[in-house]
């Protein structure tokens, strides 16, 4: 939509920003006065967008007033939002871009200029869902999939991977040996690269190494397998304004969005406004940690936004989450994030916005905030919003925002009161306020035998002692009281030591699962640095190791200067893969083993992995604790878990002074500073290079640059859809539905999974027959997701779910009856016969038709099957909107009525006439071939929906505007 013009009722609010930029903005606070000042920040973003886009049709003045009156209107009204930009991933993005390509054809046929067809808002498409692992190498010998579970995907490689390749080291002067093999030493181990965990530095000599062959092979196969689709994407990025394609091998959609695409404040024709985004990825919510309003929606909603329509949502309740107090000094970022997430899940915030405020918010880094925002599915919120503050600005500075842009962002957000300040005298009003005292989040470890047995660090000593006395079980070892103080002498490398119950003999820092958060690995490094500087050390008999989850971890540990200190304490890099927590650790020394057996000691292993079952690490290590990386280092220095960190020292310095854990534990501020300087900046810089430079396959990929896409009639991936086949320059009057047959007679809770094509293509399906007839073998079928750009495949896959229960068939099967012939056929084959015979179709359904995830082909598929209307007892609202958007009439039984109550078998034919003037919620009469007449509700809610339906859907409506 164009910049504000004469038809915009709030044009008087436009002012010039009070700085040197001369940018303009809507001064929305002037509209609401005190009403505005108490709105939650997230609602202020909704209000600004409504004011800016108010045109009297899509956004009405009433919508603006409803948002301004949020306090009394929440949960009761629908409001529109025009997001600032859209984010697509390739699977959901291809049908949207194919529709735009087809629209250009239609506009040309109608006599319009196809070059005018462009998405209405900036659209970023990230190709991140097409990679499959065809080649891989295991990181651990004799362990094809150590630890079980799904193998990692190649799409999540280290962000440093995109750097120019350098030759592997071959014993240069700066290197202590060849990178081809590990040097034997205190913590020797085997290095081998893993697809996901590709190092950028040699783990033993910190010299750059090239990308592994497996990564290059997988990328090459990806470009071969998906060449047609990638060529189409490249054509799209060339010919459409507002479309940017992030090429394969760059990163996942949500990460790229967070690190590169997000703008925080947008500028369009010198008009400033807050950034906001919707997209086809559930992780879109991450950007709320940056103060950008955003959430994931279905493909058809994003396509609607691209076509110039708003997203509609119920004006939400906003739960204020006040963070107070200071986090426990020993609590890591992971402790805090999981603690907040657990609390939100217990309170119940499903279907609501969550907004954070209070003095404790400033203690959370951007990594913490985006992690909390990304975990919305864990606690059911639509989004979790962190307004922009000084922490955000500092983060943006490290990601490459220049000072002028940063100043503009700050000045604008303060002008419209979207900048959060700890010194603010008042906070917004919320639907509900929950309070979390950060000091109540207690750091803990898990053990001694199971990961679910949590132990607060402050209780560790007493809990371990209790375990010694308890009978043998998950929390007991049944050691006689008189033997619990036994000590065994150990002579190791010329020194004498004492081993007791609780002695640590194995300590492993592993960057895996939740410990891949940079803050906890950096905290371990900073603690090691302070420990070494204080003169502390780890006893040499303790088997220590450091196994980063990726080369990126090695990079930031090295660049921040903490890696040598970890090495000094014995935590040297042993490789990139699962090791200690799957039992792949080097054996303990004979001296230690003999001492443990002699005293029947309960010795301990401490690791930052995710598995600690008894005997898993080593059969002689009977107590195993999972801990955060810095706590692993702390317990290794202490040499025992039988210690109270609050009252007992870790050791003494050279002067004999006692050194406690709190003396060397890094503050959150120290960790955040290092994280921003050595992680965020490096990741952003590398990602920017990848996007702007691309890779050799993408750069060399041929793609047309013609105004119209040159459709290949032989292609089974990309095909011009038939949505515009009968398009006329002006919409024709609504035609009656006469003598329609029922394609399917369905019951309650038919989901979009039942309707929409998904997953693999069954060999006996209509889609399989289509592909076979075009010379493909079953191995080449690929999936419905990969073929979403071919409407012929997708239409054949509609209602092809084997769990579909059609009352005509009487059992789950993707079948129906073609009544004129009496044949039982695949749904597509029956629909195809009906269309050849010129017979319109309807669907009968029960309650909650179209529930489940939003899926564009759950509406597009039935439309192409020839379905003119759905008659259901009730609908999932989003799916009902989709039906209208594609041109299918959503009809609803009167309250208390249904097909069964009305005695409808579904074998009748149905006729319906529309009046010249439709109105929202109008009642219509249906007549059946048996003579029965009954009333139904035409479930249109507003004039916009009626307009779209009269045009036979959104695509036709927009195509006519361009022509």
C-alpha cells in the first residue's frame, strides 16, 4: 500500500522527527493521550500499524479506536495488522511465488502490465528446508548414532563455515603438529568432523581448516536435486520488487531473520514505523526478543499479506511478566531461561501475548530474551515481547548498526513511547500481572543416577551425604555409616593424594543440547581464567575434557582469550561430537581405578551433557552429575561434590588466602559483554558475508530474467496453477449452485492434516499415478512438500490422507463415491469425473471443520477439485477465512441443526441461490433433490470477506487491481 494520502483519516498525526534525518512518523501518542500511555508496548505496535494503514476498507477508524480502547475491548474484537515484512521458508514460499508468477500471466491476458505485479510488502525467502543428508561422517568411532535420537541435519552448520577456505595446517611453525591426528597427552582424543559440528579451527592447534568434504557433497546434491525450484527462486528475486532470496547453505529461516533481516525500525519513503513480521516458521517468535512484533502463521496468511491484505487477530489479552530481584550469582543464563519458561507454563498464558517489564529485564541478554521468546510453544503464548531498551541498542551496535542508524532508532522509539526505560515512573497496564523474582531461580545439578533428579547447588553436600546412607536405588548407595569417612591414598605422577566418597575423578565440559548457549560456555572459560589467575588448579588424576558442539564454540572461546585457561586446567579440546555422556571417554588411570576398588568408593563424574545413568560414564564411577559448564569446572577444581560452595573454599592462593567460588564466578555482565563482543558480532559479520557473497553453486546457477516465467511443460516441480483460468476483467454476478453433489460426507474435527497434502507420496495415490505417467520412479517422487509448486500434484494429494473418514465409505480411507456411476474412487478421480460432467460439488461436515495448523492447500486443494461450498456445523476460524480467500462459500447449519438432525444422507443433490446483495451472516435457503428445504448461515463476517468472495477469492481480486 502506498504512503499516506488524502484518504487517510489520521494524516494529521504525521510529524517530522526532531533530529537531522528529516524523517517523518505518525505521532500516535497524541491520538490517545493517557489511554496510550497505559497500553502495553506490544499493543502500541498494533495501534501504530492500524493508524498508519487506516484506509476505511481493510483498516477502519473503528479498528483504531478498538485497539486504543484495548483495556475494555481485549478478547472481544478482531483487529487487522499489516506487518512490515514477511518471512518465508522455501517449502511454504514456493506456492506463494508460483501464484505471483501465474498472476503476471493472468494480468497480461486481461490487458494489464505484468511488470506491475509485485508483493505489496518486503518479502524475504530463506531456502533452508530442502537440504537432505546424503553424505555424513561419524564423529565417534564405532558409534554410528551415539546417544540415539535423530541425526543432526546439515542445515545448521557453524556460522563460521562461510569464510574463505584455507589449507589445513601441516606442522607450520605456529602449530605443534599435524592436524591429521591428535597429539597424545593428558586428555588425548580422536578428532573427526560431524555434519552439524563442523570446526573452523583445528581443535588441537587452533589453525584454520577447510570445510569438510561431506558438507560440500551435500550442498552439491541439494543443488542438483532442487535445481528447478532454485532456478525459480532466483528468477523471483530478479523480477519481483520487494523479494529477497537467502540462498541455500546460509542458515535457518528464524536465525537469519534474527541476525540479518530484522530492522527494528523501518523506513519507507522517509516514513518511520516499527518493524513487525509474520512468517511461515514457528520460530518467528524469536524476534520478539529484539522488540520486533512477530509470530508464525500459515502459508495462505503470509500470501495474503504479500497480496496487500492484513492479518486478522483477536485483540489479545496481554500478560505482564514482571522480573524483579537479582539472579543467583551461580545461576547461568540457562537456569534463568528455563526457570522463567517453567513459571509461564505453570501460570497458563495460552493464546495470549506476554510482555516483560521490571528491573530484572535488563539483566537478560538478547540471547536470553530471544531464547525465552522462541520457547512460546512450550507455554502456549502467541508471543513474548521484550520492548527495545539499552540492552537492545548495545546488541544492535555489535551486529553492525552504524551510529547514525542506531541514533535514529533510539530517537524514533522514544518519540512514540516504544522505548523501555528502567527509570520509568509508570508501567503499562496489563490483563494480568505475574511476578518472577530472579533470585528465586536456584542453580541446580542433576544426579547422582538420573537426569530428572534435580539438586540445588546449595543442597549438594547434604544431598550427597544422604545418598550415601540411602538404600540402593535411584538416590541411594547404602554405605555403612562407619565407612562414609574412609579415605584411600593415591600416588599419582610423583604426588600423594587422598580419595574419598564424593571425589571427582571425571569432569567433562560438553557443548550440547541446552549448553550450546554461548553464555554458559563463556562462563566456564571466564571462571577458568579467574581460577588460574588465583593460583587454583585441577588435580592431575581427574580425567578432564572439553568437547565443543561446533567450530563456532572453539572460535569464540579462542577469540575471547579464555581457551588457554581452560587448557591450563586440563580442559583441552578432544573432538567435535558425542563423547563422555555416551560413554566414549578414555579410561581412568590404573592408580585411580585401584584406589576406587580398594575403598569401594562412590567417586563422581561431573559433566555438562544430558545423560548420567549409573555406569554410563565409566563402570567404576557410580555417582554422575549433570551440571552447567562453569559448575563442571568448579567441581573439578574442588575435587569433590561433597562441598558447600557457600562456606567452604575451593583452595588457596600462593599467599595461603582461601579462594571461594564466589570469588572467581563471572558476573552476568561480564559474560554478556564477552558474548556480544566475540559471539554476536562474529556471527553477524559472517552471516552478512554469506548472504551478500552467496556460494559458488548459487552464484553460477542459471535463471531467466524475463518478465514472465518460462514455464517448462515437462516440469513436475513448477507448474502454472489454474486459479486464474476463468478470470474476467470484471467480476461476474454470483452464480447459483445448482444440483451439486456431495464430494465428501465428513464428521467432527476434520483437520487440515486430513485435507491438505503432506508427507511422502504413497505409491498407490493419484499423485503417484500422475508422476509415474511422466516417467518418474517411486524413488523420484520426493514429497508433497517438495512439490508444492505443482498444483497438479497437490490437487491429487488433497483428501489423500489414509485416516480420512468419509461416511460414504464407512472406514478410514482416501476414497469417495461418484454417485452418477456408483463407483468407489480416489477423491481426486471422483472430483475429476464430476468436473468433466459439469457437476458442482459441496462438502458436508460436522463441528470444527478445518481445525489444526493453518495450511494453504487445505483451501486451495478443494477449490481445484471443484468444491463450491462447505456446509459444516462450525469452523476453525482461520480455515474459514482461507475458504473465503480462495473463493469457496463457508455455509453453516443453524444452531442445533446438523446433517443427521435434518435427515441428510449426502446422496441428495443440493441447490442454493445467492441474493444480489450479500451481507454478513445472511441466512440462505438450500433445496435438495428430495424436496427438503432448510436454512443455513452464509458465514461472512464483514464487507471485506464479501468483496473477496464476489471476486471468487483473493487472487482474482488482486489480479483485477493490477489489470
